[in-house]
């Protein structure tokens, strides 16, 4: 399923989506793909929020069965015939997933989905929100149709500058704001922005947004609206808490613990350069001859340029070998076998650099909501002879 | 100092377990996951009396955990001031927490889940590992079996009489009861029937409802399919 040239751009599939049987297999969980022994980390029992354990970050594609899950609100029922309404200047289209694939070209992108709050628990001082470790991320192939094709088919209104997005999930009571987001029109028309119906070649599962979700490669998870049920091109950005207050970052770096005025905040869009070590895990005991550092590295802002590994706590660094196609918003695997590591305690660290020269800091800059942590991932291991 | 801190933490754990099953007592609390540390109790604990804790625990179970899983609270490491800000936000969103109880609950949560809690602020929260096969099993549809063939018209009457007061006339929820439209639970008839018959949290039990009554209630609720409204 990986794109040959590796760019996070769509690959055209001429064959029509096979309506019918594929969606009949849609399920609430990805459990039918799960293998015995596969685990997830339960961040919340309701709504269901799950983190991917670190050892799964040793491959290019994260299996759906162990792919993290984040939902703000109670999940809607599984409805393979749920419709997406596309409101335009010429017409309003109402299509289910089958209809989307009948009318529009099928496209596949490979991209990282990362929650804005991934690794929030590492911010100091702590801030409210799900206290994720590093497991709120994964890479999948996403198959669907281009959002731009849908919007153009319905007709773009004059003066449109943003695209408003609504999912079918509803807050537990009407006094709680709905999860309404918008993305700038240019980003909506980008050929990599798709309404996906499949993940890793199989129908989306309910927890991953079935039957339709948005994919915005390189942008943080709040833009990847699940259970997508309405889109509209319009002049203004979205109103409401989840756009005007939530998911905002200070325009300038601030001191940890600062209060930041709303006028000094701006919407969070892309995720910065980072790497995560899949193995060895923290606390591992590894024979010197078997010590190999494996993980993933990516950025939503530029292509990956380099991954370095340290086995002395960040004093000296060696470049790691990379595998997989490079691209904006997609990850590559890195591997490194350090030579001559002496038995004893070893502090392993990884840091990545992007093609614009942005390099992972040891400690991520703090922000009031604990978004986009990207500090070095460091693990302590004991090396034996 | 060590004794009270230990007892309090154990109480917190039992609170979390009660809430997992709708707030009903579950027998003796399990032992705490970690040995009690030798750290003194946080200073903010001192002003809370046993009565305060009992009252605050009940408020949290009834007024927070209808929407928030207990883990949502347990993974936070916030100061009393931060907790007060969180509660103020939730009150703005329609939390049923009585306004004059907000300060008590902020102090209580600030003592339970503070930066000096165990694990300490420097340690990431460690969520429970679950089998991937089971991770989202609570959302999967189940066969209706005994709850087939209900009458939506009859269900509407049952809903209006027994449910609408808290869950809302249109079943989209109120501060006293969560929304029920378009939810996976509507396709898990036996589970929904058990909740209705035995109650959950502040929701009273309705043991008098027959299988046919519940089938009708389900038939009605499944018809309430909201359209996507901005």
C-alpha cells in the first residue's frame, strides 16, 4: 500500500470502489484484525480513548487493531449508510460512502495521524487534558476521495476562505459546545486532504471514524474529523469553543506556567519535527551485541532530513539509517546499532532534524494546553556483556 | 501523617472502581496499586474533613462521572487553582454541580490528583493495558433477542413518562442525563435493558419494565436519528 515515490501525495486508483461487501464488514472495533497478544493502553474507558504501546512504532504502517483512538464525545452508532452533506453554491450533495466512491476518484495517501496532545504528560507544569504518553500517534494508508473534488462539485461560493467541518458525534448534553472545526480553503483543496473510508485497505472501524473521516496530512488530529457528516465552504473560520478557544498555541514561546491572553494565541495546525524510540523500551536489559535502537521520525512542517541517536545521554550523536519513503507528514523508520557500548547503565536518546533545519529540542516548549510535545525521547537501558 | 494519606488514597481507588460500574458499592476496596510512600500528605489535604471527602466523592460520582470516566480525573496532576478553573469551565457547559459545592470539589480533587500525587508529576500516567480484541467491544452491536419487535408508539409513551425528565424531550440530553440518540448502546439491547432496570449513578432503577416495554423503548429511541445541524 505504500506509495512508490514516497511523497504524501495521492495515488490515483482507476478501479471503482467495490460498493457492497466491503462495508458490510465494518465493525465497531478493529478487533477482527487483532492478533492474540496485541494490546492497547486504555487512556479512558468512556468515551473510548486508547494509546498505542511504544513497541508498535517499529514499522512503517501501524495496524488498525493497535492504532490509537481519541474521541471527545460519546461515539455515534455504527451506520455504514451515514451520509455526508456537502453544502455548496451550486447544490447540496448528500452522499454515503458508497456514493462518494461511485462519483469521485479514489485516492490513497500514507500519513501520520497524531493527536495534538500526544505526550502531554511530559509538559511541566502539568496542564489539564488527557495525560498521554507517546502513544497518541500512528501511520496508516488512508483511502477515500479528495475533499477538494467534493467542494468543487457542490460549487465554491464567492469569497469562501474556510471549510467548516462537523462530525456525527454529539456532546452528552446540548449545553456542551459541539465539536466544530474549520480548515483554511487552501488546505481543504490540497490534493492530500481526503475524506477517507478505508484505513490500511480495510473499511474504517467505528472508533476510527467509520464510515467517513477527514484526513489532513501534516496537521494535528483535531482536523481529522471523525464520523464526518457535513462540510461547507464559507467566508469565516469556525465559531465556538473548539476552534476559538481550544487547540490554540501561543504566537510566541512563553515561560512554563504562564497565563497567555487569547489575543496572543493562534490556531494549532501542523505538528513539528519529532522522533520516538520503539525499542529498546525504558528499563530493558540488552546484551551489547543485540543493542539496536529502532523508532520512527516525522514532521508535519517539512520532510525529514536526519535522525541521530545517542548512547551517552545526548553528549555525542550518530546518524541512524532510515527506511521508507520520505514525505511531509509521513514517518520513516530509523535504525542504529551503536558500536562498542560498554556494559552498564546507558541513556539512549533520539533526535530528528527536518529539511528546513528544525531540530528536536531536549525539552519541548511549554504551552497552556500541552500540545505538540517534541522533546528528545530518552530511555534508560542496562547493557550486558 | 502516613496513615491518613494511605487511607485516603485507598478510598480514592475505591471511588474509581465504584464509578466504573455506575456508582454502586462493589465490596471491599482493592489494595492500592503502589505501596504508600513515606511522603507527608499534601498540605491542602488538611482542611478536608472526612465528611467533606464523603460529600465531595458523591458529588464527583454523580455530577462529573456521568460524562467523564473516572480515569479522566485520576490521570490529572493539577493544583487546586487549576482544578477550580476546570470546574468553572464545566459549570459553564451545564454541569449540575451545585455552585456552592465547586470550591469543595476543587479542594478535594486538588488533594487527590495534584502535582505531588503518586505517581508524581514527573512520571507520565500509566494507563491500563487492554487486549486489542476487547478494546472497543463495548461499542459492538449485539443481537436483540428478547428485545425484538417493540412498538415505537408505545416506546414513546414509556420514554415520555420515565426518561424525558432527565434525558430531554428529544433525548439529546440535559444536565441531569446524557443524550441517547444515535448511540451504540441502542444496538446492545440486553445491556441497555440492564442499565434501565438496575439504574446507574443517580438514575433510578425501573425493575417493573417488561421485555416488551424495553423493546418498545428501543424501537422508539432508534427512530430518533438527528440530522447533522451546524
